[in-house]
C-alpha cells in the first residue's frame, strides 16, 4: 500500500466539490498540496478548510483548457516543490444540450476543459512522475463514460476519452514506478449541474434549477465520501475505481443488458 505523508500532490479543480474534499482529505495525511482552480476565491476558501494549516500549500488560478497556461503551471509547481508524487486531474465541467442543436464551440469547450486538460496534466507531469520512486496519475472520468445520458453528448464523450486515455496509459506504464488510475464516479452531490451551461436537460421541461435539485436528490454519494474513496484507491494502487453504489450498479447492468439500462436512464435522468 502506498504512503502519502509528505507527498507532493497536485489537484486541479480544487475550488469546490470533489476537488475541495480531496484537498481536505490529503491535508489530513500531511501531504504538500498544489491546488488550482479557475476561481481563485474558491481556492482560498478551500485552503481555509484544510485541517493542517501549517502544511505547504501552493494556490494557483488556472484555466485548465489553456494548454500553454497548463504547461507553465507544471513548471511553476516543479520550481516550488522540486518534484511531484501524485497528480489528480479532477477539473471539469458539464454542458446540457442536444447534439444536433448544440454548437461546435460548446462541444470544444467541454472537450478542452475535461479531456484535453486531463491529457495535458498527464503529458506534462508524467516525465516528473517517472523520476519518483512511487507515483500516481489519477484522471477523473464519470459513469457517463460507461452509460451515456441524453443531451450530454460532449460530457459523455469527454469522460469516455479520459477513461480510454488512462487505461491505455496504464498498459504503457507497466514496469515503471508510476501507476495510473481512472476514477468513475456515479452521482456525487456537487454543484456541477448548477455550474454547467444549461440549454436542454435530460428530462423534458426541466429548467436548470429544477434539474440541479433533481440531481442532488438522486445523487447517492457525498463529495467527502468520494474523496476518501479516491485517496484510498491511490494508496491501494487501484487502476480503475468506481465511486458510489450507483456506479457499480449501472456498470453491471449496462454490461448484461444495455438496452434495458438505456431505457431506465431515460426514465430516471
């Protein structure tokens, strides 16, 4: 089992939701933290919640969809800490709209924020991780990668691409000191629906506020619980981590009866 005390851990999207709770959980384990988010005020709030206030914490405003900004960020993290041991590419956003009516620009934004940020976070940090005696790259996907939801095609595709990238990388990292782990959360109670660009939801006639309340009602797992699962997954060198009973159930049902689960999702989504 891997040890985290004293590790330098990078968490993107640490200003809220799972990212914030990851920062809190890692702080409990005496990690040195490189935390980034597009909203710096949210990052400062995250820092105020850390249980280990004497720990080494670097805060950076970062637009993960900006390739060159991400490259510079990696250089800054290495310059500050000297090395990095774990990288958690958690930042992401959602977009609710139909594929036909939705714009290509919106689709590109979701791909850049979700997939390409995970790609660049992996690509730019990996050479540094390979220098460590034990390291992990963690990319946060979604149950949407396994079970597609209506009017979320850009989100579905971006999360499926993250899963494929991470598992492909895992094959190439065999024999190295770096492990890769893809995280597949089910419904986690965060503000992702409230913070998304909302044009057309999965349930006909629901506006964004109604959709957010509905999601919060059916989401089974809390963000702190999800963070604890992810940290334990890192320590146990997991390669694929499903988070929440719904993630396990939907994954299983989709494997044995994809037609049934698609009909079920259309009813519940």
